[in-house]
């Protein structure tokens, strides 16, 4: 005989502890979207009751990554089967990074890379690429904190030799 309690299955959770000592309880299917979590717990008998430390991820970034993975898990199956699902997934991707600053996106990139969330990493990297498209060398250097290795004379010579590369660059 089965009871009502038997038909309601408890969702398994995995606990993660961020760099700022916050503990997050994630549904197992969401947590397994993180390649790092999947590798940590794997199939080799590591108890899922333990708390996994993620020292390179702050709670602010983890919250955003969990939101992404939760929504992505819901949308991805639909996107694999019909055009409306693909459109909805593309809309979600566009909205996900729309309001974030480039600095915030770069923080998310570091966290997504550490957690090995490849779909999110692809989205974030494309967002940064879109933001620097047709920007000047100076803009990109400033954005990424890169100092020029060239003397002013060397840089002027390069700009003259490769003038075509500087055509059509947006104003900063």
C-alpha cells in the first residue's frame, strides 16, 4: 500500500558555502549544472550531506548563477524541441545580462568559470565581446586594466602601418 507521503518525493539538496560564509541549499538538479559540484560529488561515494566550500565565489554572484541555472533548466528542454522555445531562451539570455555593468559581468565570468557553468560562461563572454566590438584600443585597455607595452613612437608607427584596423571604431 502506498500512502500520500510516498507519492510526494522529497527533492534532494546540495549545500554550498561561499567565500563570505553564506550557505546555500540548492536542489540537486540545479547544483549539478555546476561542473565543479558534479566533479566534487561525482559517483565515488562522497556524501551529499556535506557542505561543499566554494572559496572563489561570493554569495552575490552565486545568487545570480543559481537564478540562471534554474531558469535555464526550465527553458532548455523546450528550446531543443521547438522554435518558440528557442526564441524564449534567446530572450532570457538577452534579459539576463541587459542591466549588468561590464564589471559585474566580469565578476560573474570568474564565478561561472570556477563553478564550470559552461552555458552561462558562453553567454557572459559573448556579452563582453559585444560590448567591446568596434571600440578603440584605449577603451579596451581601460576596461581590462591593461597598460601599453609600446612607447608612444612605437604605437604611432603601428597605427600608421595598420591604419585599416582603426577604421570604423566607435567613439568611446
